[in-house]
């Protein structure tokens, strides 16, 4: 299959914070990158158009308080009102091929491998080595197609499903191979998106290592992984809809930004300060009561909605000055902060989606998205700008309270 015309997106230039001198530019449209003479071909995206990036819901159905108890929270003034499951989202619709090799997502227009390679133990590929599988699939005309590719991080995350968690994918349609919970926690799949920064000086890691993003369908996280050092990871190839994941932003010049590709309208600025998850949910209702920016149907975005805003070409300490900034389009503003290491950085933002830290665990935590470094507590890059993690919903609810006071950017549906 041949791709049609390829259009480049343009970025706009602004300065957001006195903490960093920010220079913004367009994404590098190079078509390949290599590791040890193996070349990964990056398939260029096609131009965005209205509706090209439909978001599939997370499929989360429960509503929980800070201690993981199921609650109703049916009234807008109830504590913990405004969670993911309390709003209507597009349900996934999948179709298996008659040969059992592929699954088509009828919402996104993407067709996926149903299964994937897994050796006896460990992962299968370093990042660039995934091209070997792509080439083999295309030579085989796998499933009747010869235009397979490694998915972008936004394409890959479209499969994320929180109906149960551990694994975070619909196993009625997609294979996830594991022997136990520990094995499942390493179900990491590569994307084609390379991180624009590098690994920080983190204990046990390789400082300066180049990274690329992947989704852990066991634990649910998005993280940047070393492309050629340490463990190898899996790949599930995709084809179709080369506009999927490409935003089409429109500045409404009223404090809101519309994304015509997803059909969502966003708060242009963030809320300006960190707060726990309970208060983040309440913030949305406070703004609705005030008819904020002329609307009274704002909500805290779910994980997929907020991840759709991430610009994975940008990071606060990118190696190329043209890519330096928060991991979001320059039309938006992010409050500048000092991270745990005293470095200029950008915040983590809450989603409305609850999280569990283990299979069959309690929903004590909620997911957040890093638009800054996602650092290790000492200011060193660990997970990458654009990472998705979780932490406790409120202070004092348990161990591991590292990112409990996060920021908020509200969303609503375009009507």
C-alpha cells in the first residue's frame, strides 16, 4: 500500500515561563533512525482533519473514594463526583478477521495484529530492531496487507482498556502472554515515538541513554525506555488511518482551545496550583457553577483524553533546543514549577480515571500525565515528558505518596 500526500504540521512560537527560555518549532520529519545499523522507518503522518482522531473510552465503570470504596457520588456537589465512569464516552468496537490474524478497531480505523511474538523469557526487540518484524509482515502480506508499521504512542494507547486492568487491554480480542503477575508487569510494547530528551543521572540506569516511548499493558503505564540498553520489549504492529493521533487545534480566542480532530474543547491555561484528586474533581464543579469561560459542563479529562494533548516531540530538557518546552502544543500554557531537584520544569496533571497498583487491587490511586520531565525525585529524568503514572488520590491514604498534589486542565465536548 502507498501513502498519500504528506503534510507537515506547523508549531507556533511563544514563551511560557521565566523559568525556561523556550524555543518552539516543528516536529522533525526524518523518515528513519538507526541503532547498530538497524534502521527503523518512521512512517510520516497525514494531515489532520475534523474527526480523524476519535477517542475510545477507557471502559472504566466503577466510582471510588480515596480509600478504594465503591460509591455512588450521584450529585454534582457530592465528594468525588466527576469521575471517568460518570460521563458518556465512545465504546470500543472491534472486528476479528476471518483468518484470526488481525483485529480492526471500527472506531479509530486502525487494524492491529491480534497476537505478537514472545520468547521463553524476556522481551524480543530493541527499538530499531522492530523494523525487522515490520519488514517480515509486509513481505508475507500478513493478513492480506503490506503496509504494516510500528504504531505511534497515541495509536498504541488507543488500545488501553481499564475495564479490569492488569492487563490493560481487551483480551477478548488481543493476546497478552504471561505466566504470572510479575511476568505481566513486563508486558511492554514499543511505539515509534523517540523521546526528545535522554535518561537522567538515575541510580541503576544508563545516564544519557536514548529513549523511546512504550505502553506497559500489564501495569497500564506509559514510559520512555532505553532503545538499545537493558531489557528488550514487544511490538504489536498496526496499519491504516495515518491521521490518527494528529491534532487539529483551533484557538477560540476566549481562553479555550478546540481540537477538531478529537471533538474536545480545552481550558487554555491550567488551574495554576497543585491539589489532590478529590479537590481536582471538585474544581471542575466549582468552575461549572461559575459558568467558566461561558460553559457549565467542564470535567476532569480521563486518561485517554488528556494523553491526546501530549506533544511527544517536546520536553523540558530536549537535546535539540527547538524541542525544548512542556510536552504540549504552544497554543496552551503550562505553569512553570521547580521540580524535586530544584530544576525548572512543568507539572503533572490529574485525570478522572482511577488506578490499581496490582491485579485485583483497591482503587486507592488515580492516573496523572506528566507534561514535564517525570523525574525521579532528584530532578533527574526517569520516565520522560508525556509519561502516564498514578499515585494516591489524597495525602495520608497510604505509602508511595510522591505525586499527590497535581495540576488540572479541564475539558468539555464540542457541541
